[in-house]
């Protein structure tokens, strides 16, 4: 597809200018361009656009400027009126991030971690705007898990540190996105966590599996566990559970397993049970690596058996 307006998106050379005023003007022009539903960006144009945006952010060198720009860039997802166009823009973000990641020096890496956090949050708010419509959720998961996606289990070009960071912040940003809405549609946790369940099942590295389990699965299961369990466990484990529960109150109050319209918000113990069942089912698939299968069965057994509501 080609752009349907006479003026295309701002050129990368303006976005990546050494002059802040030039970069700021280019971002504002980009926001105006993207907000017009008549403008469609081709794949080749999107690649050029995102290279310019990436280095626009690269050039921002003061913390407050970086924070403001990260927020402004992520908000572009919500400026775009078409969900499919927003997801195309998001695909460009992740493809560029994966491609350019290894070239980021240690002095700049923290600000790109922040940018990723902002985009995850904005994406959840985009999906909330669509009431977690199944097609949009699946398109998003496909962006994450496809070849060159940050959670692709079998693309050696994808830096493992990207998956680690996404796992670290995923539940926290989901909680923030739900908190930002007055009456949020329940988040379908089975769908939201699907990319991580499949990455855990198929990753060739033990470190990646451990990070997903420790940074995402276990804190969420702790948050979804009944209070009685937390009280019965050793002091250290209890502290972990109570911290996790305090961290995700909106997730605990506004989540379902797969269909917000049919299910509504569900109780934590029921959600935990369904998520564990999904982990068990994925562990049973032939594509799951043997080492991951053993760990996933162990995770299922440990958490399922501790639930007193099970017979």
C-alpha cells in the first residue's frame, strides 16, 4: 500500500536530526499524519520511518526529555484511529527494536528499556479500547512471537535480554493500564500470557525459561492465590506472595481467562487454576522441548496441589 495523501510521513533525516527543535517538529508532524485515517503507510515506508524514530530517541540525552519523548512516541499508538494501522505501527516498533538492539551502548540501554515499558503500557490501553477484541489480541501476540518478534522462541537474531525485560514489566504495565480506566473490560489473562507460555515451552535456553517463571508466572500465581495459602506458608514465601498481591490489585480485580464479554471478572483462584491448566496443556504438546516440559509439569504440580479448593 502507498500513502494516500500527497504528503508522506516525516522523513527519517528530520526525525534523527541533531537539532532538538527539528526532531520535535518532526514528531508533531508525524502525530498529525498518523491521526488522519486516510494516510496509509507501506511496509518499506514504515521501516524507514521507524529507523528515523529509533534514532530520534537515540539523540534525546536528558532524563526528562527522554521520559517525555518515550511517552509521546508510545501515545502515537492511540493517536492512530484504526486498530489495524496501530498494530502495523507497533509491528514496526518491535521489528526495529529487535534489529537495532545489539547496537545500543550501555549508556543508552536504560532509556530504551523505558521506551519498551511505555509501548507495552500503550498497547494494553489500545487493546482495552477495543475491549480485548479477540482478533486484535491475536494480531498483537503474533507480532510478539513471529520471526523477528521479541518473544520468538526460535529466531537466534532476537536478543534474549528483550524477552527478560518484557517478562519483568508485563504484569506491572497491565496493572497500570487497567488502573487508568474507570470501568475496564476484564483482561483475558489466558490470551495475554499466551506468548510467554509458548516461549517458555519452546525456548532453547534454560535462563529464558527461568526468567519467565520467576518474573511473570510465579508473581502472578502468588497474586491470584487465596489469602489462606499465603498465611499458611513460610514467612519468606508469604512476603513474596503479599508483595505480589499488592503489586497487581487491578489485575486481581479485573481479569478473566479468555472472553471478557461471556466471563466477566473472575475470582483469582479460578483464574489461577485455568492458567495452570493451559500451562499443562502446552507442556503436553509435541513441540514443547523436553527440558521445558519437565519444568512446566513441575510448576503445574506445585501450584495446583497447594490450592485447597481442589479435591
